[in-house]
C-alpha cells in the first residue's frame, strides 16, 4: 500500500510548513511502515540552520518519524473510517533513546522506517529510524496515544 501527500493529509492533521512526510511507500498494519521526505533547500528552516552550512535539524527528523508513526498507528486501527480518523489525533507521550548519527542536508531523501514495538489499545510504542541512502542518520523510540480531538 502506498499513500501520496493528499492521502496522508486525510490521516494526520499536519499541513505546510509542518507536514514532514511526503509519501508512504509501504505499510504492514500493526508491524511497520516505510515513508520519506524530500529535504529541499527551499525550506524556511535553512534560513537559520545554518546560513552557509545548511543542516536539517534533528528535532525535525524526530517530528517526521512521529508523523510517520502516527500514520502507521491510524492505518493499523482496522476499520476506522475517514470521518472517525478526522475526529482523532495522535499525542506523543515520550521520545526516548534518540540518537543523531549523520547530518541530513538539502537534496537528501530522508527515509523513515517505523516499526511497532508494542500496542495496547490506544497506546503505541514504536521504533523509529531515519536513513539517507541506506545509511542510518537518526533513531528513537516513540510512545504515543490516539485520542479524541
């Protein structure tokens, strides 16, 4: 199953400039997800991070992982309709074991690989990894809860 940015926006509430997932290329419900973000020099974040030496901020990588994890959680909830999903939101409860291994630069394709560690009802614990050209650039453990708006 693949999802383009229009379908992603039906699942999570994020919009420009804070929608950090461009496409989902693979979903195995209750197991894992692969998606990506194309990092572009035209993004406003590069005006200040850093002039003359643009580096995509680690917190933005973590947020992209969190958004991809939210998509995996929503798609794993089975028979939820678009209307039901529109009345729910994912709140992240914690981000643990975050590591940044290599810088991400404009022109990179940042691939998110998210897998379910544990799910109990509305609570999800996910392993998030981010890669550029199959090189691990960041990882974290994410804990989230799906709640009514």
